[in-house]
């Protein structure tokens, strides 16, 4: 019987040995060279079919039983050249491992009677399997660990382990991880539970000769019943059990070892251990991280393939160690990313307030997924008199430190806004606070106060990009606001300007990440922003402003692929204003007759607005609040009614002490006014001013 060399597909140059997944076997095209060939004889197939005959390589003479190789070839030949019968090798022949390219200039190895090198089908007993040389295993481990190390999150690392080992090292793999995974040095309490995280295997399909060949697509078919459906998803590791002892041993073991035979039913579930072939065709490898065992991996080979060898335990140990350390780092990275997200989320307002006469929308985008925290912030703070403060700032840098400084400056700005200080005074105190935090703590900030009754806005700037005002007709203009010096410079004055804020207009406050990048300067970006706003407004017509949320999305769409160099904070305010006909305002002298006069004025205003059904409640609450005000005031008391979507009443006096709600005793003659306000009003509050305080309440219309 004539022997023929086995033909196999040589991997492309530069291919990763760990990524050879189900490569199709092809015979090389014979070259037209004269040679004498014998008719190939069919070889018996282990599954009972007839295997495809092997073809001789072009330019090679098939070796027969008496064929010998020269001594020069055996000594100076390629690394994987097989010894011949004339030059017996004391070691058994070791072919090139699957997925590892031969050395340059090496002659293809000659094997006898082989058909399929990946699965081992059709191999006579005793034939070697892939990776029988130590150098082959080292190259495979190096390629596999590089693939595992490419993953940055948990799923990528587990997938890298599966795709690096199937089908090069094993035909199937099951990866179990602790649920939940411990993070860092924390010590989990409760029982250890393993969850089946991922499975991977070589699907089978029947070829034309009745055998089975690996399919080049390794992803499992959702309609196919895979290993995950045949094994238990959850496994509780019992203290002192067989599985616990194997995991504590850390070292991989063959599935036919006594410890593994007792541990597999606990890991896979009742009856599922029958899926594991015997005779060292499976390896159970614990996954140990930095501190503890975090899971286990089960490598499987089909029964018709040659079994694992002792050296394959070292390969499995290397794969398990690199995977476990990568999973540990991925979990730590995920925790840090979660902390960064939570820090940034708590630093920014969770929901914008519902202010009278203005609608608000906001956006925040970090510079990159790997730098999720920065110093950009925005805020909207309700002020007395139905006003609202609009704030946008940017702290220098992208780090936890920048985010912490941003949080302190934002808290300071909220406190200063509660004192109803002018915008320039707010920036002055922020500058002092930044200097107390450190000499290099610098930030830019823009602070604006919108008055819906006066239809005016007061703006002060500290080195921040100027805001853009989009008018109702579609005209967009960059507001001329004095730039000022950044916060933290110290020793500078800030100037505020007061501008018109017509109804229907939209004010856009932003940070420099929206308009400045490596590809454009800040003023070019501001002009592009102005043009984008004007173009968006043209789509809705001159009489209808664009929807606020859609306008924010359109603004962010102007960013190109290379325009995300910095964080972006965006705050849009639509000025609705309050019409003069919806406002009633009076001065009341601090006399005993003031509560009665306040009731009469409120009754007339409600009649004019057609809100007579609220007369009784308004008269009662106005009388109580005005009575408390005139009792301690030394200057005239102010009374203002505002008709918007709700009815709002505001009473101001020159006393800075804020009233507190308390439960009056049965013998007390007073102290029940705020109790009535709290029970009847939709909501109420008191705000301290630089000249006194304002007590307000709202009623549903």
C-alpha cells in the first residue's frame, strides 16, 4: 500500500495561532511538474465512512516504506521535519501544531494516513495530536494570552479565553464565575455560588462523505441545544465538598482524576457529568485572581480525538491564570467606572427645577468613556420673585480632583444664589473660594439671572465663552458680555450687564468643549454654533420656536468625529415670561389694617382673572402671611400675585429671620398661620434676601 503525505492548509502569514477557528481543510493546487504518482487508496474512517484520500504536494515524491531521507536533510532540515526509517529518531514524531505557521523555508511535514488534523478523526492509534512540542505550546500560550489581554471588560476577556482555546486547544469550553464577583479586597459573605458565564464549542455538520467536519463559524446557533442547556446554570460550592477542594487546590486536574470525578456532578448538575468524556479528554482548571478563586474553566475534547497530555495541564494553568487576573482587573475597572459615573451624576442636578416663566433643558457629555469625570457643570436655581439663576462652569482638568473642585464651587454658587446676591458678587465670592482651595484651582463660569416679570436678564462672566441668544424669528446672536478673568486668578473685578430677554427667545449656555477642539478654534466653533441654531430655527418657521429638547440634540449633532476633546455641558433656557396683565403688585404699610386691605386687593385681582373659586383660600392665606409680616416689619410690606399655570402669592418684608413651621399647643393664641398655609397651599417656602425675606405659596388653578 502506497503512503501519501497529509495535505493541510497553511495559515496565512501573520495569523494569530489562537485565532484559528475552524479553518477549512483544503488541498494545495498541484503544480505542473513531471512526477510519478500512485493512485491514492481510500483510508478507513473511524465513524464507518470512507475518508477523503490525501493528495501529495506538488513537487514532492510520495514516501514509501523503503524511502529514506538524506542525512543532510535530517540534520540541517526544518524544525518540524520528520525522521525517516533510515534515520530513526529516539523521540516520537511531532507535527506542527494547528494554527501555528511553520518556520520560513520549511518543507511540509509528511504524515501517514491522516485526514483531518484539527479534530483528529481518521488518525490511527498512537498518532500525535497538535502541540506536541514545547515550543508549539509556548507559541500558542503566547498568542492566546495576548488575545485574552486585549479585553478590557469582563465579557471581552471571557470571550477571548473561549475563542483562543476553541478549536486550537479544545473542542469545547465552559467558563464559570462567582456570582457576584468580589471586587478588590472585599470579603464576600454567604455561600460561594458559581454561574455559567459562557460556553463555546465547535458545531458539527455532516460532510459529503458521511463524516463530521468543524464548521468555520464558532458561534453557537440559538436554535441549537448547546452545552449551556445541558448543564446547570448555578452551582453552590459547599464547604468541604469535592468541588471546593479542587478549587482550593488551584492547579488544573484531569476530569478522570478522583477529585475531579467527585467535583463534576456538583459543578455541572445531576446527569450532566455524562457529557464529559473520560480518558483525560477534559481538564478542570480553577480561575484564581489576585486574592481568591473566582471561577473555573472546563476544557473538553471529543472522544475520537487524542486525549490531553500532562504538559497540557500547564497550558490550561497559564490560560486560567491570565484569564482570572484579567477578570480581576476588569471588575476593578468596572467598579471605578461606576464610582466615576456616580460621582459625576451626584455633582450635576438630577432634575432641573420647574421655574415660573422659563423652560429648561440640559445635556452633559464626558470627554471619553475612559475619562468619565471632569470639571464641567451646569445648574438652574430658583430665586425669590419667580426669578431663576442659570449657571455654567468649567474647572480645569479631567480627573477626580477636578470633579471634587467642581462640586465645591457648585455648592458655593447655590449658597450664594440663596442669598440673592448680584451675579458679579457671586463670581467674586466664587473666586475667593477657588483661591482657598489652592493656588492652581482655576475655572471659568457664567452666571445669569432671568426675571420673567421684567423680561430682563443680568449676566456676569468669568472667562467663559459668551452665551448665544436665539430669537423667535430665527435670528441667533452672540451676546456681548465682558469676558472677565477666570475664577481663581484673584484680585480682579467682575462686571455684570443687563439685557432684554424677549418672550419666545432661547438662551444657550455651554462649555468650551462644544465649540473648541484640535480642529478649530473657539471663535470658529461659536460661529458654527450660531449658524446651527439659526438653521434649526428656520425649520419650525418664524412664529414657532424649535422644541427645546430637539434643539439640544441638534446642537450636539454639529460635533464631528474629532471634536470631542473636552467635556460638554449644555444648558438651554426658553424665555416664556409673565405678561404684565398676569401680575398684581402692591405696597402695604406695616399697620394693623394691612391684613384687611390685602384681602380686598387679592379678591379684586381674582375677580379680574376669573378665579373666584380660589377667593376663600387666598384671602385666608394672604391674611395669615401678611399678619406675620407686619408684626415685625419696620418698612412697607410687598404683596404680589402671579397668574401662570398656578396662582402664586409672594409677601416680602425687611426682617431677615425666616418663619418656621411648628405645632401650636391648645393654649397658644397664635402660631397656626403657617400650619394653615402648609395644609391648604400646593407648596410654600421662604427665601432670605439681602434686604429681608420673601414668603410665598402656590395654589392650583
